């Protein structure tokens, strides 16, 4: 499924089976998760994709020699810059991203730099494993940035939050969920995932929060989340794109409250998270789509109708 122009539907096309360059593996794709970032690419909010582009960066595939590997968003880094050499390859200026700078997994075959692929934990079915590769990985990094917060708020209950909720409960944290006003399905889902309280995004929780992770790409949630924090608390913005954050009184930030973003992932995050996920165990809930129905999956995600994660099955 190919993006030729942003803000237009993907097109089903016949492409040649890609040939791996030195250092790359070829994968027969068996599943590819559909991420909100794919929507930002298709809808033009991320403005510099390679075109034409095969989107998709939560790829579970089988190599020519029969190994099951996962391909995440971080597809390549320079390995030499001050970010790469200080454990912060996620910030590399030269980084190339799967399904953005590089063709991704909305396809029967793809190629990937083997150094950036992860073995899929044994026992995870392909479809359930796919959302671990971005929703899970970025969620894990976001949760680490929440520090040791005992009371944790989650804004937006999509693919990433449904994984983070399981990690956070496993760590014994108290969870507070925030969903769009009137979204009963999301509310029920958040309660099932262990939230002690679920409210609308403009409500205050019954307790002040030590940290909040904002998954929804809506800038107005940042001051709303700040207002729900205890002193010293932190708002973590997990998405790659967000609408503008409205101005807010300094009082909301006062008391040593912090705001930080989460950019991409490091391979270290991937190794840690994929070792942790089977211990929890993280169980992902997926809606599956045939490859040629990728536009339907994106449309449902755009409307906020997906329960858990959307995954293309090949
Ligand atoms: Zn670099
Ligand atoms: Zn993603």
C-alpha cells in the first residue's frame, strides 16, 4: 500500500520484491501495526516523508533464513554524532525512520538494517507482537520518563496507553484514565485495564497526580494535565505530533512541575521492553485488517474508534 501524495488514500500497487543492501535483511511481512504516526504521515502533519512511500513501522516479519524479527520506527542512525555516542541515538539528526524515510511494512516484503531489528519474544503471536514495536516501545520510554510516579494519569486510551497501563499496573502504580468527554467505549476500556478512576480530559482526578502521560495529539491536554499534577510532577508528551499548546498561567508550572516530550526510541529501549513484556505479560488487544484495507484501518484510527491496536495481517 503506497502513499503517493499526502492527504490522499494509499494505493494498492504491485512493487518489485526489494533486494537487501549490505547490512540489511529481507523480511516477508506477516503483520504490521497501524500507528497514529502513520496517520500523521498520511494526513500531512509530518511534512517530509519520502514519496512514494510504503508506510508502517511496527513490522513483524520472517527473514529469508527463517528468523522472526521486528522492525521499529528507528531504522538507521549515523553512529558517530554526539547523540549517537552518548546513548541518545533517538535524537540523531541523521536518523532515518521506517515508514517515513524508508519504506515500511504495509507490504508483503520489506528490507531493514539488521542492527535496528529486534527478535520477537517467543510465544507472542505475530499479530499481538506487532503493536509492541511502537505503541509498546514508545509507551515504555514514556513510562520511564514518568519516573517513580505512584499516581499516574494517562490521557488518551489508544494502542500505547493500553500497553502502558499493563506495565504500570505490573509495577504497582495507581492509574487514572482520561478520555474524550462522552466516549463510553474508551471509558470502559480504561476501567478494564485497571484504572481506578476514569474521567473526561477536562476533569480533575480525585487525587493529585505524580505524573501524566499525554498520548492524544491535542495540545490543550498539556495545561489540563499540568493542572492535575501534584507539586514536582511531570507531564510526558508521548506523541510525535501535537496541535499547538495553548498559553497557560505560570502558576500551572510553578511548584517544580515539568513538561517533557518523548522522541523516537533507542535500541536499548527495545531490548529492555521486549524482555519485560513477556514477564508482565503484556497482552495486546488487536483489530486486524487485510493489507488492502489499510485505508479503513487508518480511517477508524482517525475517528478514534479502534479498541487497542489496529494491525494489518498478511
Ligand atoms: Zn547520529
Ligand atoms: Zn508508531
